[in-house]
């Protein structure tokens, strides 16, 4: 146990051999930020190859602890072992991918203008890390967007130390992952302070206070966050109010509209396929995905009615699903009851009292386009969705009336001219509103690849020109520097 | 004259034939922003080739009016005809370059991950304009950073309508340029509202109020600004306080430190060459450049003393130079007097009363490193600089103590091992502090090329990962959208 480190008994984590002497493990804001500031220069000067090796070592250490982590995560999140196991794989793959990306130099802007400066000197760019990054772990992806998630991976890949705040709903998992990462990072020879971890509680027990203090700490140069609009906005406001404002890369709310065109559901097989696919996307992981289809527009035709019926039945037929926290389960219950009350005659009532206070009963509410107002347009976290029956000719106008989105989806018959023509008319509105447009799929399942854009106009994110998933995420934590006539052998 | 357009008699501009019926010319905030919002969709859908043609047409129209514009600019700015003529050339070249850049597709992120999505669909990116951009014309480059400057050119190249606020010190020039651009843009067939212009005065005569209203108008999606730290910060705060926060790309203050290494001035020819070069960079354009060397570190040796003597004499020997406004001249006088009073025995007093209230007398103050504190570290706009005599071994520490800078410069003997070794030690500190590092040159003269980075850490700019000069400036006004499996023939 490092000197000065005092485990919090309130977290239920026993002190003792579980806490090795971790070089970069800190429990107070001042210690973590001070160490991060000291690490910024030396770690920022590391070669991309060394950073790749560090990220691979982090991935290896998580793999080695996989079984225990999945168990611990299951206990704190109520997500299934299969889902959590897959998420570990995604997370370790992400760490390795971002390391490989920088080692291959693919993060570099690498612009060169030969002889362009006054006097004929060359001008070219290098890219330098911004400095210490504050990362806020999200609860719904305890690995992929948690302590070892995309923000941590991309900041470390960029050469920035990170100070990660654990999520209050997962105190033991957050701390255990932090131990593993800190140990791997120390073993890789990184300077103390390259990785710092803060428990979700501040000294006086107010987690929001700690978050604001972290964002406003002078050594912090950028922020990564995934969570609610309210939380993201609070961090943005705190960052903007600093003597030195800093960027906040916040991924917040989205209803991820899906537009079903008539051709795709003209026949029963199409209706069945899409009803199953949509129901699974709404209820999977308890509907607690930022890309869950929260609004599905279906044609106001007999076929659209049949699709709505089937989708609603499949969703309602899914048994209660465990949710991340009792608070989220209660919020879902309130949403379902309010939604059920707002329609004259819901086909399926929101159901009996859930089996336990942390379960949510999947629920679809069905309305017509004229009733698509107010709360229905706001993100709802949980296994629920809004099925809107509308004239497909109105889809572009309905899309234009939406706020910014992470995703927007078209479901169509590839071979039907009418669907293709309707899609052509609808696409500009979707491109204008969303960071990703999906064709004949569902928006859940975000591929961690170079071309991924997980962003979108406000309020989906704070910075729609950036992505929080995919290798371009690294670029958020870099800035270019132009060198003018500098002898190349003197740099780097 | 367009309906509803009322020239402001207070600006001294006669109504009449000087105001043709300009489709996109607006005088009130509501009209300009409303038209820009309406133009965003159709103009954003223009092909890159059409945008190139529009930008070339703007350049051609400015060229055709060159002589009159230079004369008008001279009357309002007091800059020399030679300087202004060169600036027109730079500005028209910039408009054409940005047009060519987008027509060649060099602004596109163009990422593609084949078969990467669940189900094997391709994921690839397109880039879409953010929407209407508010541009604030700067006073010190009435063309290159003025109404037709880099922010306007890059936003139009990106496919964003612009609403430009003229600079209050150049009411006639701003309006004349706006007329020319509006006419050229209308002739190019662009939708009304693609270009809007606001006089610097708001209805009730408070230009700051108009600026804030413009930044906070809901249709505005991004802001381009070049000017003071105070002005930029006010716009940033206004943008951050919006219900939908938007990015402000503000280029603000910088002292542009120059570090002279001993080898470069070991001999008299070197000293003379660099004294002349530095004096010209300090006094050129009245020292009213954001890249003016505001602090020159010279060795605390006999040779450094000789360089300081010569540079100081050359600067002081330059006669009073006309400044942009009486306010700037007064501020320069106050700075010079304060600086002179702070040193025990200035070699050259700041001089007699200036010839007129809009002139500034070039002045160099010389201090030792221990006195390099407070005001000396802050940007001073005008023909003055601070020569700091320091031990070259202290240069890295002095650099680390500086705030963020647009530029930092090393002057060295390329062939001297001692200089190269000192530069190698100094460079990391300069890279950490500046957006551009110059070797054996002066930072004035910013090449408008692809590799240029005109940015830098706070307070030099609000967004050091962006540039306001060079073709990458276009990217500030775009965001990527990922398309997942979308049939390519249905897009764009």
C-alpha cells in the first residue's frame, strides 16, 4: 500500500494485499493532478512505440484478470456475463488498436509545405499531446466506457496522462480496474502520475463537487465524459468558466430515430425480421445504451400497424430486465407509467410491479405523429421505446424537427424504387442531424474502427467534429505545431 | 437598394447608387441570421466545385476593385499602400486557395472501414458544414483578417453561410468590401443569406451588445474571431452560455518570444543582420501584428549587449509610425512610458510627444531576466518590444514560464555545435508553448499554406487544435458523419 493511501471503508473494499504499492495510484485530487502534471512532459515525450507497448500491457493485464472482472462487474451492474465478457474483449481490442494506430503514425496530421515560409524554409507539422486529461467513467459500459475505456485509451495513446474518476455505481469494479491499469502502467516504466484514479466520492462525500474540482483543476487540459446531458453540461460550464477554458468531449443524450420505409415491411417475413431486430435493440443491455433506438417511425398503414403490433408484443413479452441502478429502474418505471397514461388505450399496460427494485419491464408506447411532442423527444434510458405511426412523406419534416443525434437509421427495401426514392429525400435531413447514419441495421453495436464517428450535433455531444469511439478519438487530445525551417535532427 | 435597407448616416456613407440591390446584404441581426438559416441547407448542398467558383468570383471582384479598396483602407487604417496592396494579393490568393482546396477534396476526412459494421456493412465518412458562422472582422489586417479574410473564406469553402460583423474602426471599408462580396456571391447564384453583413454598430450604438447578440443567436453554429483576449473571452463566454453551446475559434494575444543563441551573434555581421531583421519585425505595420516579436531574449554577454544596443537603436531610430486608431496609439504611449519608467536608465527615452495622436514612436525596453515579470509578459500591440538579457542556459526555464503563444523563434548559428545543442534543449519547451516554431527567421509573415498552424495554447487561441490560417482552417467548420451501409448512390 503506498504511503498516504487510505482505502475508504465506506466502499466496502477491505484494505490489505489487494492494494499493491502502485506508483501511479492516487486517492486525492491534489495528489493525482500534481502527479499528472509532473508526468505530462516525460510521458508526452515517449515514442509512439512505447505508448503502444503500454496500451498492449494494459490490455494483457485486463485479459489476465478477465474472469474476476466479469464477476465483479456482474455483481455491480447486473449485466449478463456474456455481455460483460464481450465488452472486455472490445475494451482490450480498443486499447491495442489505439496503440497500434499511434505506433503506425496514423494519428499524425503530417502536413508539409515545402519552401513555403518567407525565405524559402519548409513548414511542416508535428502533433503534441494537450496534457493531463480528466476522464469520467460511465456506468452503462463498465469496461468500454469505464475506467479502461475509450477516453482513457485514446488519451494515453495521444501521450496524455489521465486522471480517471470512477463511477459511483461501480466502486469496487472501478477501483479494481484502476489497480490493474496502474500496475501495468507502472511496470511499463511510465512516469508516476501517468495514470491516476479518484474514487467517486470526494472527501466530503459529494461526487459532483469532486467532478467540478477535477475539471477546474489548472493542470487538467481536456475532459472526456460519457453520460447524461445534465452531467455533461455541468462539466462544460465548469470548463468554460476556468481562467483557461479547456475542451470537454462529452457524449450525452440521443433518441436515435429509426425510420421504417414501406417496402421493408410489405411482407410478413420483413415485418417479423425487423420487429425482432428492433425489439432486441430496445431491450438488450436493459436498453441502457446511448445508441438504443428510442423512437421508431413506422408507416401509418396496415403493414406499419402490423409491424408496430409485433414489435410492441416482442418488447412487452421480454421479461423484466435487470438495470444498472435502482434509480434508473425507478426512472424507467416513471417513464413507462407516464407514457402508458398518455395514450388512450395502450395495447399492453406497463405491467405489474417489477420483480425487484432494480428491474425494468420493457415497454413500447405507440402514438401518432401529431402526438410526438415533449417528453417523447427526449432520451429515455431503459428498455422502452416510442413507436410513432406517421405518413412516410412526413419523415423528412419529422427528422428536421429532431434535436442532434448520435445516430439515425433507415430501414428500407434495397430493391424497391419507392423506398430508394424516399430514402434519397430523407437522407439529407438525417445527415444534418446525426453523427452516424445506418442503413438496414440497428444503431446499437458501434464498431471500433477508423471510420467510426460516434458524435453528433448538440445535445448528442458537446463537440460534433470529434468522435469518442474509433481511432480518430486520439486526435481529440492532440494539437498540431508547425515547424518552420527547424533542422529535423533537433526535434524529437 | 434592397427593400428595408437603411444606410446609417452616422457612418458617413451616402445612400444612393453605391448600394445596388444586393440579394444577400443585410443590416439587421434578425434579417441576416434569418437569411443565413434559410441558406444553410441549399448552400451546404452546393458541390465543392461550385463553392470554388464562388470563392474565385469573390477574389476576382476584389481584384477588380483593388485600387479603390487600397485607397479606402489607407484612409481608415493609416497602413501604407504597399502593405495594403500586398494584403489584397494575400487575401484574394487565400480565397482562391481555399476554393481549390475543397474542390480537390483535400478538406475531407475520408475515412473508410470496409465491412466493419455488424453484419459486414462498410462504414465511411463524409463531411458536412456546421451551419451559419459568425465572423468578426479584425482591424489590423483589414483584408486578410477582415470582412473577406480567412474566417469568411474558410467558412464559405466549408459550405457554411457567414454573417460578418464589420470592424468599427473601418466602417466604410468594411461596408464597401461587403457590397463587393455580396454582389459577387449573388452573381454566383448562391442563396440569399449565404453572405450577410452587419455594421459594427447595433441599433442602439453598442457594438459589444451586437456582438454578443450575434454569437448567441440560435441559428449561428460557430464563431471566427481575431482580436484581443478580452474580446475573444467575451465571445467565448457568450457562446458557452447558450442553450446550445457552439465553438468559438478565437485568435487572441501572443508575445511571440524570440530566443537568440550566442553563435548567431558571435560576429558583427550576424549582429547587424539580426538587429535589422528584428527591428523591422517590431516596427513593421506599426507593430500591430499578432505575430510581432514582443519579447526578445538575448545572451547576457558582451555580444548580446551589442545586439541589444543595435536593435534598440534601430527601433528607436524609426520615426513615429501611424497606428490603426487613436486608442491604440494612446495605449502604446502608456506602455512605452511605463516601460521607460520601470528601468533605471533607459538608453533611449520613449521620445517627445508624437507628431499626431494616431502615431506611435517605436520603443524597445531592455531588462534583465529577473525583471521579466508582470506586464512584460503580456501582449503589447504597437511598435515596441522587450529585450531581455539572460543566461542562455536559463532559456528553457524562461520559455516554460511563458503562457501559450502563437509562435516561438530560435535564432542560432546552424553550424555551431553549441547552438545546436542549446536549441535541442530549448525546443521541447517551445513546442509545448507555441503553435509554430520558427528557426532563423522572424514570426511575422504567416504563409497561407496547407502546413501552416496559426494557433497555440491559451491564451494565444481558444482552440489550439485548430488553425485560423492555411487550408486546414476550413476543417473548423465541418463535422464528419459516418455512413454505415448506405447505398452510395443515394447520398449527395
